[in-house]
C-alpha cells in the first residue's frame, strides 16, 4: 500500500511529478514489455515450454553460451586484476591513454568489435595466421566466441577493482611489513582478501554481460548449430522463422538467468561495501 | 653530536628503505605485471581498434571515401542521428526526473526502484528487441491493425494541418505515418529499442551524485523564495553538470552503436530502416569489406571521441570536487 509513498515531508517541490513520470516511463519502456515475454511464455503448455527450452539445439546453445561466458569472465578476472593493479600502483609513460582505452568495449559498437576481431583472428589475420598452420582455428570456431566475450567483458573487472585498490589503507601494508611479513605474504594475506568481493562482483558483471552478448559474437563465431550458435542468436533465428513461442520461451530462460545474476551482483556489492568499510 | 645525528639519519633512511622494500613490489614484479597487463590490453583492445582502420584503408584512400558516396550509407547515417536525437533527450529527461525523486526525497521502495532502473543493462539486447516485437508485431498485444484504428482520428487531424500551405514539410511525414502506422520493422521500433538499451545511463550517473550532494543548497533556495524550477536550474543543474554530461556521452555512444536490439526490430530495409551498425553488417555479409570497415571506422572514431570526452569529464570532475572540498 505504502510503496512509493513519501515517508517524510520535505520542503522541496516536484516529488509527485518526477516520481510519477519516472514510474510511468519505467513501466511503458521497461516493465510492461518485459512482462510481455513472461506472459507470452505462461500462455504455453508446460510440455510445450519444456520441449522448446530443452531441444538438443537449444541445450547445445546453453553449453556454448554459459561455457564461453564463464571462461571469458574467468580470464577477465585474472588479467583484470593485473591490469587494475598496474594502473593504480605503478607509473609508466602513456598510463592515462591506457587507462582510457580500458573503456573501449563500452564505447565501440559491438558490430564493429565483431568484424575487427574476425579480421584479426581469421586465417589471414594479424594473429590468426600464426595459429592456422598449427591447425588451431580461432575465428569461425569455439575460441572465437570466447575471444569476443573476453573483449566485451574486459572493463568490468578492471573498473570494479580500481577504486577499491586506490582506497586500500597503506597503514595495513606498513603494519604487515613492520611485523616482518615478506611482500608476497602481505600481498597474499593482507591485500588479496580485501580484493575478493570486488573481484567476484566484476566476474559476475562480465559473466552477465557475456551471456546476453550478440553483436560481436555473430561475426566471429561462424554460427554453426550445435557448436558455435549462442543462445541470443538462437532467439533471433527462431524469430526469423516466425517461431515466436519458441523464441519467447528461450528468452524467458535467459531473462531468469540474467535476473538471478543481477540479484547475486546486488548482494555481492552490499557485501563488498560492508567488507571494505570495516 | 654530529656523528650521532649522522648515525640517526642513516638509521632512519635504512628504515625508510626497508619499509619501501616491503610495501612496494620488487622491480622485476613491477616489470612483469606491467608487461602482462599491457600485452593483454594490446591484444584485446589496441589491435582490434587498429585493425578497423587498417582494413578500411587496405585499398587506398579513394576506395575508403567511395564508401561514403553510397546513398544507403548516408541514409543509415541519417537514421542513426535521428534515433540518437530522440533516444538521448528522452532518457535525459527521465534520468533527471528519476534522480530528483530518488535523491531529494525519502520514500519506501526506493532501492527496488533503483534496481528496476538498472534492469535494461541485465537484459540481452536481443531480448530488448524481442519484447517490442511481442507487443507491436503481427501477433502482438497491439498489432498493426489496432495501431491503425488507434491512430486514425489523429491521422485525420494531422493531415488537415499538413495540408495548410507552408506546414506540409513539417507535418507531412507524420501525417503519412499516422495514416499507415508501422512500429516494428520501421523507425519507431528502432527508436524504442534504442531507448530501452540506453535507459539507465543518465539516471545511474545522477542518482549517486545527487545523493552525495545532499539537499542543503536546495532548501536554502526554496526558503529564500525560489520556485522549484528556479531551484533546479540555478542550484542543482550547475552542481550536476559534469555527471549529466558524462551520462549523456555514454548514452550517446551506446545509442549510435546499438546492434542487437535494433537488428531484431529493424527489418533491414536498405536505405530505410538500416542504422550505421546494421549497414556495416550488410556490407560485411556481401563481402564488401572495405566499405564495411570504412563505415565501421566512422563508428570507431565515435568511440575514440567518446573515450577522450569521458577522460576530460573525469578530470574536470575530480578538479571540481577538489575545489569544492575547500
């Protein structure tokens, strides 16, 4: 009943107008359209739904989507930690440019990233030409999906870790050093534990982003059913075949996965905040 | 005396050196980590960016500029600019309203509202397109036949206005659209999908910023007799301008570059419903690689400008918060 009701009077005007517009716009653009997906799905019979979301081709798409997203987020967590540490603790020429470049995946349209990565990793490309003679195919194969998802998720771990590393208290490191710890012991036992919550948050953000990614992957993956066909692409394929029910059913599975991840990320951020305030 | 002072000084300098040794990484660690980090960023960020321009100029400058003489490319550019010109201001107004309500007032359900505003970032772009097809498509809740009936009265009125001499150029297009409304596989669907994927950008920058600034200055303005709008325009707006600009930059980059969501609702009609990223895809799939990368280089330039502006805003912002602190 009292949801969205002002709990204390304020002298500032405009509460009703701004909140009203916010709720209206949010409902029209986001909430009603998203609920359309779930309501459409609930109109299906249970067996029809299960059949649509567990068909072999769909299951294969979950495998590549979840598998490649997980692997990409993991690689981003490892190298993102290194990059964030280097960018906050060390100085080197051109650091500002490198720091700005980290956000490139946010700014570069995914289709551009997709064709650029394909050009690099195909058999005549700058990188692909070194792998092709050894029988390793990157573009138009599973590694291509992974490469595109690493690109897309790269900024998340770095940008989640950077402010935390900046705010680390030097006193803790000094105390640890004074008490006779080696640098490695200090890193492992004093610094790293403080970085675990943001590291997991960054991992989850990169994973969530990778799971839904479409633009960069479709160019590099080759889109082979049962092998490199990601779940978002399968939704598009079903739509193009006018199989609206099938597309919506798969979409609702992906939506639920995204919402669960969003929930986990929110909890992680709360944990991270509490952990670093102590 | 001087000897003991020297011993003291040297003792303290060894402690400093020792503590530096144990609170800083050894040089070989520093070099290795920097090399690993830079190598990773070069491979995954610098190479793709460089390859866009290398591929675009592969057949020379003339071939590069030839790509922009294609009328379909120009139509795609126009549609991208039009879409952005609608989506960014719409989300800007929303972002300011949402931030005002959330940051300036206390109400129940605030954290739920903030989570819901962030929701579009968690949704796959493909699903962002799909949900509008489910509503406005042939089998949707508000299918084309219903749209036609709904817009028919307005169509008549706008047609009359458009027929007034001198107003045709302004209202002609709208009148034509209202007579045969089309949302999916047309421009309105593209605009809607773009608004959805760029929905949170401005709001999520402004909410924490305005929350951290508190209400004291606004209270003072209201107490001194300023109206709500005057308070916002003269007090709040100058305080949030960098955050606002930051949100707009990011929103603009995503709006111009969105691919997945727009691809689902566009219908891919050349010269009509193709945005720049969709035009890149079409050229690429037709093996017109120089053309595809030439158009892509335009979008890559947009990305570079975005990154530069973003760095400038971050620098300005850190300066303005530093001076505000004193």
